[in-house]
């Protein structure tokens, strides 16, 4: 299911949401070379979060192959990657998907707490998501990149504030494509259940750090209570 809009108009101009999208896109284009092989590999290895490197469970100089002719050489821990990894992505579909979800749900959460609080909230959710993945798979040598942990926090906040808001969603069943409008708790609850099911199969499924998604979502569920401005949130329709 792919959400493409909600019935939840905003009051504030979502400058932080737009700014976060812009930073991610600029990082993709100018740091990661829009996915060009050399720039992508270098950015993922240097700016991605590698649990085994942070926990020193491998020796410096260990080589980790990522694909044909591509490898990371693990170094001493770079703790800043907990943050920088949130702005790196692994491919076009990866960044487009994350930024799309951020736009659909982020503008309403920013509207519920204000610009500065939303920026802090987003980064905190991303840090908790990264920490969850670190604890779930501390020996992993695979770099973790992507905004999905922080975006999951936004989604967790949304389901708390606006559970009954209708989210218009694209549904594909083989060659059959249709659209449905679902309450946010159904659409986002289904998404969380899928992450939990995938997490029971593997810590990372197909390169997806599912426990980062779960950790970010739970962070959003909890932190929204500290960051929300109730008067601002109640201006929305259908919450």
C-alpha cells in the first residue's frame, strides 16, 4: 500500500518538512552522485552507520564486500554516522519512497508542534531508530542508510494524533491497481505489522533494517506526547 494524500489540511507552511526533503535530495545528488557507482559506494561506506564498526566487533582494516567490485574497509568508530546515515540512501526508489512518506505525513506532524520542535523530534526519532537497529544486530558489517527510521517516527506520531483521518492509498494486487481511502490507524497499523513480521524472519530483510523502522515508530508514539502542541494539533479535521 502506497499512501498518496490524506484528508488533513495544514495551517502552517511545512518549511522543516520541505527543508528535510531538500537536504536529502541535495545529499543524494551532490554527495552520492545521484547513485553513480563510485560516489554511492564511498558515501555509504563513509557516512553510513556500520554496527560492527561502532561496537568494535571487527578489526580495523576489515574489508566488507557490498557488490561486484564494491567494498567497505572498516575503520575506527565514527559515531557521527548515527546522524549522517539518516541523509544517505541506497538508490532512487529508496530516496523517493522515504521522501514521499515524509511529505504525506510530515507536514501534519510539523503543524502539530511547530517548526523547531518538529526538527528536534525528527532527529530524535532517527537516533532512536538507529540505536534500535544497533542493538538488534550489533555485529552487522552492512552499512545502514536511509531516512526511514526518522520517517517511521513521524508515522508513529501520526497514528497517535490522527488515527481516524482518511489516507488515500494506492493498492496493487498483481496487475490490478486500485485506490482506497483508509483510516490512518488501518494503513499505518498494517505497515507496522508488516515490519514486525519481517523482523521475526530476519534482523535485516533484503537489506532493509526493519528493526530501525520499528524503533523509530515506537519513538514517535512516545515522543509525540512530549512534543505536541495540543491547540495546534486540534486545528486539524478528523483527528
